[in-house]
């Protein structure tokens, strides 16, 4: 994290602390504990040469359901207990998936006007979090909404709530197992059919992991 981002954290802290978030320096994210897990705000960051040099920040919102993470994290996709404690069930990166089509939710901090741009970025992020961000957290506090969101559409390698296939399949099936169990057999069939077409070299591994996931989930009911 560079100096501009550290100042941004300082300017965001009062508003986010008031909303129940705590800055975790080791994880570089704001986290709010919830009865089911946590909600969090972080951002991606990279520098460009545009406008004489600027930092581009992409806000990222996440919601964790411990019930789902305790299952998916036994698949070995994430290493280290410390890392497993901070995985999220749904994640929306606003740089790639803004709330409104055509809107640019990235924040820009230019070297030539860093102080003003940091203030503007802090104001924009706080306003977003207070409005659409809180709506996002509220919606996906429901495990049923996580299941519905993650599992639609099935046939897509990119996705606004988990931009990775086949990882989304594991999260979608795990959420469905606990929220709408009757859908699970058909979801597994559809995901495997999709995997056969787009990642045939990983089909056997995906199939094996889905079987393993269901066995783990069943043991935790």
C-alpha cells in the first residue's frame, strides 16, 4: 500500500468506523463483523502513466458466510488458515462490474493533484458504501440471495459475484446446499455440462471437487 492509499484510509476511517467497520492493516481492508460472517470493503490498485501519472483504485465489496466458507475452504483452493479466515462468499469488484451500466466506479488519484483527488476518492467511496454498498451487503446477507446470484447464469466464465470459473461453481453449489437444497442435483449437472464445453481438461478435477464439496457439506448439516 502506497502513501496515497494510506492517507485515503485515514480519511475513510471516520465514516466507516461509524458504520461498524474496522481497518485491518494486515489485510488492507475494512471489515465489519456480521452474525453470519462479515462484510468488507477493499480495493485493487495499479499505477499508470495517464495524466502525468495516476493511481487507479477499484473498490471491491465482499460478504462472507462462514457456513459456506467452512465447506469450500476444505477443497484446498486457498492455503493457510489465516487466509481462509478472510475468504468471501460473494465479491463484487466495481472496477469490472459497476453498479450501473456505463458508470465508472474506479477512483483516480493523480500525482499532480494527489491531495484533492484523495479527498474526492474518500468522499465518493463513503457515499457509495452508504448507498449502494449497504444495499449490496443487505441483499447478500441472505444465503438464499447468494445462491440465486451465484448460480445465475450458469454458463459464464465471468461473473459479477465471483469472477472465476470453476470457483463460482463450488460457491454456488455450497450456497444452494444450505439455502435451496432441492436445486443442488440440477446445478451440479449444469455446471459439469458447462465445464465439459469450456474447460474439458479440468472436467475430471471439477467433478471430483463437486463430489467432495457435497460430502463435506453433508457432514456439516
